[in-house]
C-alpha cells in the first residue's frame, strides 16, 4: 500500500540518487547542438529506475516512462509550423552560448539545481510507494509534474554553481557516466552537495511537502473510486 500521508523525513545523503540528475544538468555545457539533448534525455530517463533500484521499490513500467519524460525544452512552441523556427533558434542559442561560456555555466547551474529537485521528489514518491504497478500512479505522476513545474529551484543555485564550476572535460565525463554508471564516474563531484547536505535538504524537502499537499488535495477533489486520474488529469482551480 502506498503511504498517502507520508511525512517527508530527513534522509542520509546518497550520491547515487543525485548522480544522474547532476549529469543531466551538466549537459548544458556541451558545445554540440542536439548532443546535449540526447545526453540529457538518457540521464533523465534513467533516474526513476535507478532510484527505485536503490530504494528496492517496484515501479510500474508506464510510470517509469512518464517520470522520465522531460518538459520539452526544444519544441516548446505550439504547432508543427513552429518546429523549423524552434530548431534554428535552438542552434543559434547553443552555438552563441558556447562562445560566451559564462552563459553556458548559468544554464548548467539552473539545470543542475532543477534536476536535484527532481531527484529528491522522485526519491520521495518512490519510497512512499506512489509509482508501483498496483497503485494509482497516474495521480502520483500528474501531481509530480505539476509540483515540479511550480517549484522554485533557486535555493540550490549556489551549490549547483560550485559543482558546475568544478567540472572539466564534460563530454568525456558524460560519455563515461553513460557507459559505466553516473554514480561511479561522478563521485568526485559529490563533495559539495554532501558537505552542505543539511542545508540543501532543508530546501529540497519543501518540494516533497508541496507534493504531499497537492496529493492530499487531489484525493479530496477526486476520490480514488472516481478514477479521475486515469488520464493523468489534475484538478483545476474550478474543481476546488
């Protein structure tokens, strides 16, 4: 049974939870258009299964796929006619930001911080049993996506910036992490987050608290027997 009223608990730092999240964020440093998106997608899709394995929890396959989906950073404009323009804008932005490397650092800092929040929330819902094959995982995933979209990730920007600044030869690092495992290949990057874990978790735990609140709200508005989350639909303001 999932723990519907699971209260977020302080956890012991485990770099394995955050290694692939860190790699996904570091892809913003890659100077090759589309290679960054490919690497980011790989590490993002790995995160749910990796965390479930660490926590010895079972995941529903559809939940694993949904939890590994991204926000669509490239093709965010609506309509097929906008795709060519989006591609051109992406390539120009990518090349320009590699010329002005400080912008790439800023991108990677923001992305690493966002992925750390994603990893913490994934860990929270997987430990609570909210993404297993025999539970209402569409509800959990819908709440997960909503909470991440609304989360302010700025509190960890300082630690993320220090981590990003310590990286050298990022392409080689990401290739090795993809082949041999992110935790093993990026262990040297763990020291900054590890040494500030108490302060970092004080910020991260807010995303788990927010998830619990939204999950409880969804249960009030759409009780489980109504099957309102069969398509992953979230309650709207009008529903409340």
